[in-house]
């Protein structure tokens, strides 16, 4: 028996004994993936809705994908009721959360590691605007709500419409003024069902691809940005040396940053 056969035999014996460990590692990796975290977070919101909201009063729509001028936008949950239409963005994150309504990016901190993510209030603003246009609904009848699930803790004051999973139902039930007649509720549900793209894996994949393209475009450095520090490059003229009188691009952060680029 040669060396290759010995190695293959050893591998086969090891796999036969520990195949279950490989499968377990794959399952754990999948459960920790962003996709699965999103599914779990949305599932918790769905469960809370089914348990604590009267389905005869509150109509739940899940994973609503709507066409927009530049592609699509996807709403995690929309709840239609006589008390208004609730547009819900779910975040399944752990660690400390820092942010304010005005900030473009919020921060997630786990021990010493920090990660920035889009302000979910800004993210949900686009959702509410798209939905308002699609439903031709008065803005006062729409409520934006961001729900954090998972082991997270707010470290900065948050507005009333940014809550943990436990405050999700309380926020919705706090709206007790009847602002939509039954006929309007039915019409909103009809328009929502007719205007959304058919829920499917294809629809979800196409939306994810669209979002990825937008993110990549935003992350691409501007042609007139300093490749070192990102500050704008400005047109300068050399005053001395062999290149005196010639123009070039210089970093606006000079003298802190001395990056130059030929014109």
C-alpha cells in the first residue's frame, strides 16, 4: 500500500468517526450567517405578532418587496390596522449599540471590536416613503418602527420608535386613536398585496444583488479623493524645482497628508 492509499484510508476512517462534527460545524456557521440572523429576527417579530396582536385588527405582511425608480426596496414587516400602518425594520445584533437619529452610521461594539452599520431609522425612512407613495396614504397614518432582537444593549438614548423586541408590541398598542376606517384598511391591504413583487427566492436574490451594487458604488472612492486619507484632491501649481509652473493634484489635507497625483 503506497503513501496516497494510506492517507486516503486514514481520511476515510477519520471522516467515518467524526462526520457528525463536520455537519455540526456547517450548521453552526449557517446559524451565525447574516442571512440566518435576519430570518431568526424576523421570525421572532412574526411570533410576537401572532401571539399578542389580534389578527382581526392587525394585518401582517412579511418581506414586502416594492419596485422603486432605481430598483427595489424590501420591508421586513408591514402591519395594517385602524390605528395606522406600521413599517418595521428588524435588526438582529448583539453587543453595545451607539447611535442617534441624525447620525448616518451607527456603531456596534463587541468587546474592543467596533462595526458600523447604516442608521436603521434612515433605512426605514426610504421604506416608509416608498410605501406612502405606493399606497397614496397620508404620512400621518404611517409609523416607522425599528426593532432590535438578540443580545444587544443601547448605550445612547434612543427615540421611542427604536425598541428591543419586548417593546415592539407595546409601541404598536400605544397607538389607540382610530385614524383609518375599515374600508380604508381593506383598500390599503388590497393595494399592498397588488403592488408588492411576488414573494419568492428569485425576488429576494434580485433585491440582495441590487443592495450589494448600491453598497459597492458607495464604497468606491471618488476619482477626486485622496487615495491615502480620502480627503478631496485640489489642483495645485508647483512653485519650484524641475516641475515649477506645472499643475498637479495635491491632497487638501496638506501638510498632514502629502499625497500628490499627476494631472
